[in-house]
C-alpha cells in the first residue's frame, strides 16, 4: 500500500516547493521594484548673516526683483484629455 501514498506525496511536495519558489520570487520582486526618489530634497547652508541680507536687499532691488520660474507640476498635458465617463442612468424606483 505504500505505492499509492507515494504517488500522492510526490505531487504534493512538488506543489509545495513550487508555491514556495513563487512566494520568494514575488517577495524579491516587490522588494526590488520600489521606486527610488526622483529628486530628493536639497539642503543648502547659508554662510551670510541676516544683517548682510538685509543690507543687500534695498528698496530699489526689491522693486526690480522678478520671481523665479516655477515648474508646472499639476498642469495636464495639452495633447492629452482626461477619459470621459459615460453618463450614469438613474436606477428606476421600485413601487
């Protein structure tokens, strides 16, 4: 009677090993697929004192100052349009 048990036991062990390998593969894939930060926060140290900055920014320089160009992160692409949803029909009322 050991022959039928052996025929059942081998596929069971093979399935368990295959499941374990798939599980390990998925864990490793998830671990390595984490995106790296694109632009980490940049920190700069300033060597000038606040008094020197106040002396530099006179009223005339403040009037002539222009804002720095900022990136448009939230602006959608002009060539792309958001997908349109079909209108939802109201459900008929039950009497």
